[in-house]
């Protein structure tokens, strides 16, 4: 049986009304990325929290924003709580190099801005203080200092010993979320080329969960 035109119009109007009632009172917007777009800059431009911006764009890598990429800008709902600026309360989404500015060569992590010389993509592994991983010298770095969080082993031909770096792009419960500052103060025969070994406090089995990961380094001035 064919439906009358008036009935169809009434049904359409009813459906539209239901959709409007089910929708929030705010709308998402779209921002098209340019050459220097960062999550930090976009969040500041639209007055939204970085955590909310990342949640609205779950499939987008914040370290790989390219011209033409479409970012969803979330609407601001009433009752939304803004993340605290303190390091302990800052959400994971705010912790990393989301505020990297390649032209200025600055990167922001945990609310602090660093100047860097260059970036490096490296393959990272992790090591513990176990004797089997440190040889006859024990749990000390190349300079004889006790191993600690923030110690990394490097190839000195790639990263000179003593260089400070911001490490980003990894995942392990024994490390600060998203980013941490490390010093290239150790080396090893297996660490050659674009490789680093990150010291993580804890048992050997716990540290071994790190496996091999591709991470990005910012060589800090």
C-alpha cells in the first residue's frame, strides 16, 4: 500500500524532532590542519582541552599531523571539567610533545617548554639493574653513576654522551606516561646506530615487558 504524502511529511518531521531532542545542545566543528598544526595550538585556538580534543580524534596520531588532515573540534558541554595544569593531575593526553613547534624548535611536555636541536626516530629497548645485563661493573652507567630513571644507553656516534633528550612515543608502566627527560650517560655493545636502551627500575621480567618500540627523541639544547 502506498503511503500518502501528508503522512510521510508528518513522519519525517517526527523523526527530525526525535533526532534534535537526542542531540546535545552544541555541535562539533572541523579544523583543517596546516603545515605547523599541533594539538596544543588547535586546542588553544578553539578554547578546548587537549584531552577532549584527542578523545574527539582517537584515530589521529598527534605526532603525525599533516596538511589537509581534518580534526574534529569537540563542543563544550555544560559541567565539563577542565584538566588541572599540575603535573600530577594532568591527563595523559597533555603529557607529550603535542605542543611541538618545528619552526621554533620547541616542544612542551608536562607544562614545561624545551628548545631542541633536532629529532630522531629510534628503536628502543629497556634494561634493568640485573647483574646479567650490566657486566662486572654492576648497576652503574658509563661514568660510574648508579642507574636511575632517566638513564639511557646510546651509540655515541649518533647521540653524544651527556646529551639530554625528551623521550616520547613509548608505552610501559615503569616509565612516566607519554614523555620524560633522559640523559645519554650509558652505552653498550648492542646499542649501535639509531638505537637506545632505556633503564627502567624494577625486576628483569617487569622491564622485559617493554620489548622493542619505535620512539621519538627530541635532543634538548
